[in-house]
C-alpha cells in the first residue's frame, strides 16, 4: 500500500483526501495537457491530435507520442522502447522515478507542473533541442538490439568550430553513461547480412546504411574500448573494416580486427583508403563526394587479418623439406625478440615482405604489392609484442615485452627472417634488375616495379 503522508502539502490542493488530490491534479494536467507537455518536453511538437518527441528525456525526434484528445488524452507510447503509460508515468520517466515507489514525489512534481503551465498553450518559437553545458545536441543515434529494442542513444554536440563531443545514454539505467558492455550499431540490420562493413562512428555507419550497405560501428568509433564492446553480433559474418584515413584509424582497425575474429567472424580484412585522399577521409566523405563506394568495398585494396595463434605452424610457401628445416629452426624461447619476430613472420608472411635493397616493407593489398610508408608494419609488430605482454606472468616481463626497444629489435629480426619468400628469392636470382624483385605468392610468379607497385606476370628462365 502506498503512503502519501510525506508529500509536501503545498504541492496539492487544500482539503480532501489523497485520492481526491490525485484526481484533481490529473484533471488539471489533462485540461492544459499541451501546455504541460511543452513545459516538460520543450523539444517536442504537435502533429494532429498527438504530441511527438524523441524520448522520455525530451530529445528531438518523434518516436514517443502522447495523445492530446478524447478518452486517451495523456496516454503515451514510445515506439523505440515499447514503454508507455499515463501522464503520471511520463512525468516519472522523465525524472528517472518509479511511478509506484516514488509516487509521492511524482505527484509533487505534477502539482508544480500544473502551476507552471498556462491555461492555454503559449505561442512559441521553433522547438530547440535540450541544452547542457555543451549546447544543443546536433545529432542523435539509437542503438537497438537484434529485436529492435532500444539499448542506448548517442548524442553529438558541436560546442565550438572544429570540436565535437559525444554523450551516450543507457536506456536500461536511464542515465547519461555508456551501457555495459557497449553494443554495436545497427544490430537489426546485421542479423541477416553475410558481409558487414565496420566503420568509425555513427555518422559513417548511417551514411552507408542509407546507401543500402549493411554497416556498423562500435560506440565512440576509433576511441571505443575494444575490450568493453560486445562484438558477438559479428559472429559468422565476413567483416570488412573501413578505417578513417589517418594513423588512429589504422591502429583502431588492427585492434578491432582481432576482437572481431575472436568473436567468431568468418573473415576480417582492413580496407585501405585511396592514397590520394586527404587526412581523415572516411566513408561519409566518400558518399558525399560521389565516390564509387560499392566498387571500393568489392575490389578495393585491403589487408587480410588473421588471428593470433602462438602454436601456428609456418605458412605454406615452403616445400616439404623446407618445412622440416623451418620446424627445427623455429625452436626458440618464448618472450624473446627472436620468438616475437617468428610470431610476426608466421602471421604476416603472406602479405608483408621486406626489401633490404630498398629499405622498405611491401604490403599485398589484395591486388598488388605496394610500398608501405606509414609505419604500419611497426604498428603490427607492436600488437604482436602487446599480445605477448598481456600473457606474461609478471609486470616486469610485460613491461619489457611492450617496450619500444623490444618493438624495434623484433622489427630488425623480422626484416631478415629467411622464411620470407622474397628474401630467399633475392639471393637465388641475383640477375633480377635493381628496380624489381621476384615475388612469390600462392604458386604464382611475378615481379613488382618499385616506382609503380604493379604486379606483372613473369617466368623464371630454364
């Protein structure tokens, strides 16, 4: 049984029992309902016989509707969350209260609302978004589960030119905070898809979705904590990561790729944005400028990512005899720079080659070998070292494994690893011109021009 004894007397009409006071306040609320709603949810708008707003917090939008006339006046329903109720429930939800447990407080707020609302709805200017210290929200994205139920919202603010801020709202806890774990965007669309494009940020994801492409993002894009994100919706999917064209974008793509594979994705690759595009170029920019996005996704250059596997045997470019020799030579001590270099080669020898004569790493982008000049190989080696560091038994060993000196030492050893077919070919065929080196890939022979990066058919003389 509810106890209303603690309700301040000034919040209610004088005289009568509590039921009469509740009924009196309800009658006053409904008599000036539109004015009450404009006071409570100023970002909403009237459309016909309904008042529309984004959610119970008063965000811009139209997923929540309140009936204004007839026997249903004051009843509301949020199509995004499935929630609803009467006018008291709406006031309670707006203030983060429980209608039953906190009804005394709800009734007090309702009485104050009636006092603030005028008898007739005031004429007003165009509705504005809620304002906090960052100014009005300039965009809002809903995170839904596979069934379409609201998990969270992300609000974007642009408080100053060149500056943007994002604030997540947890629908379950009804507070401005990220949910735990953090969900992926567009889960209803991911469900039936075979391939999913993972981008940085809701703006890019939504732009691709509106273009008919199944896309998603982790909450906060490149700043998302990979270990706090639920990647399970990507299980069984072929995932293509489209990073922004900058260093943070590639670093995030590499970290996210491992999480995606661990979550059960059937494959994962990192798309390489065109070299001619400016720093920070992303999927939304590509669509805005009319770029052939479908073509880039289908045939654009990319890096195929493979999961970390410390017990993985050397990849298959070597003959059976070579494999036997490699097995003997791969015996090494875990945690040493030599062991980390072997781990790097085992994982990346299909797609990375070091050319000592040029002093450069070459990277296979799915179509050709290209000179890599953004220190991406060093970044990949950092991830190999970091992976080993988290498995160390002591903090001292972990710190040593993750140190920059270790990363540098591992890269020097990886450059000279003879398991790289290119290094073996360079000594076996010294007659190859200085501007080209033999490339062996999946049984195919070809050579690559240093200046153009073009892959051309080539046959060894007999």
